[in-house]
């Protein structure tokens, strides 16, 4: 359940990407779609940057024994 909000943003980002791909560059909404896509991608990137250090802190290098068994 914790991933549902992030999954929604991920799917919305993909939809924005496809919508932008099929929108003519001279359409009045094109710059707005570009901004929305950029904001969405930046948000997902910041989440990934926050999660990555936690993942590496939890994983144990190969060959080492985890203190948790």
C-alpha cells in the first residue's frame, strides 16, 4: 500500500510522456505538458535519490554475514 501513491505518479508520468509525444509542438498546451512532465520526473528522481542510500545501508556485501542472521 505504501507504493500506491508513487505508482500513481509513475503512471501519470508515462501518460504525460505519451501525451506530449502525440501533441503538436505548436499546440498551446505543449509547453504546459512539458512543464508537468519535467516536474513529475524531478519528483520521481528525488524520491529515488532518497530511497537509494537506505537500500545500500540495508544490503550486506556479498560474503559478509548479516547481523540479523
